């Protein structure tokens, strides 16, 4: 309880991870990791390849269940819930290897995200589209306008009627972000949104992530390129061999001896 005269904390905790643990056979990929994340913050999650970053995001998004631990999202434990239910609560994610519906147009891909939140999963919708059942959704002017708005936001409005498979690689990463945003997340999990991008595309991608954050969306971004994460994060968590080894302001984390050792000692990507 705050005493009279004590400043009241204005930050609200949106996510709290407690002792989250995942084993794959004998391998402990995520080892009792705990951290909390305040609303509207951009938090970077870094660590060398194989550190357990994607596994952590897979548990938060419901792709895989943890063996132990809690995942409190706005105070509710969602650990082990289904991905679709977690998305409905307000968590969306993108993938390290882009997952979009290549045979749908850019617009239809985003609309798959829009309707997902209200009714079915996107896969069923994509299937309906392929067998000709997508017409009703795409004729709904409200859905259409919302999807067009999201394509504009991510800077690919000009590609809306193009099949996703025809988009240049960097733009497929943007399309995936637009589709995630269509589910109206409060928390967006981005798994290496900069991977495979050239330096100019990287600058654009960072600007886009900042813009999304300005619209009030909390962001957890996985990255293994140190300079990208230093540039964008308000806060940094470092994991190494499944364990959290640092947590704090980027400048402090960057010079933390444990972090320097993790990056310089292992198969490092810090310099890239
Ligand atoms: N589905 C899985 N089955 C078995 N091992 C896995 C699986 N997914 C990840 N791993 C292992 O767990 C560890 C962490 O992987 P991952 O979370 O993908 O790391 P990162 O994203 O930090 O590079 C690695 O050793 C990886 O080989
Ligand atoms: Mg990964």
C-alpha cells in the first residue's frame, strides 16, 4: 500500500512470467525464467542462437505448453491455454520464419486475422477461401476497410490485391505484422522481425515497430543482432542456455559482464 505522499506508480504490468520452464526430452530449453513487462513498453529479448527465445515466445503465445511456471496476462494465468484463446485475450505474434497464406492476396491475409478474432481460426478461413467460401468476408465493407487501413499502416497498401507469394521477402514480414495487428492485440510478440533484411529495410522495420508501439501496443521483440535491439528497446532481457542472465536498461545490460561473456564466449552474433 502506498503511503500518503508517495508517488503512485503509473505503469501497469501487462505480462508477468514466473519460473517458466520447458524441457525437450532431457534438454531444458527454458529454465525457470521470470520477468514482468509493463504496458506500452518495447522489451527486447536477446540471447545467442539456441538460447530459448523462440521457445519462450511459443509458450506465451500458446503454441506449446510449459512444463512449469505461470504466464500472467493482465493478471490471468494463461499458461497452457490454446493459441487461439490466447490470441482472443489480446496477444498476437509473428514467426521467425514468415507464415502467411501464399495463395491469398495481401488483403485476404489481413482479413484472415480480422475474422479470426471474432469467429474461426485463420487456417479454416484460408481453407474456405481456397474452396471459394471467402467471398462473404471480403465483401464486408467494414472488414475490408480495416484490412486496407492495416496494409497502409505497414506500408504495403499498394500490394493489397497481389498474391502473398509474389511479395518481396521484406514485405512478407510486414504483411505478417499486419495480420497479427488485425487481431487487435494489446501485446505483440515479434520473433526476429529483422532477420534476412538488408540495412535499408532494417531501418524501415525499426520505424514501423516504433509506430506500432506509439499506437499503444506493448511489444516483446526477439532479436539476436545487438545493435538493432539497443536501438529500439526500452528494456532488455537476456537469456543464455535457457536461463535469464540479465534484465534492465539496454545501456546497463550491454556492459554487463555476464552478457559480454555470453556473446563473446559462444557462437556470437553480437557483432553482426
Ligand atoms: N520442438 C523442439 N524439439 C526439440 N528441441 C527443440 C525444439 N524447439 C527448440 N528446441 C531446442 O531448444 C533450444 C532453444 O531453441 P529456440 O527456443 O529455438 O532458441 P532461439 O530462438 O533462442 O534460437 C535449442 O537447443 C533447440 O534446438
Ligand atoms: Mg529463435
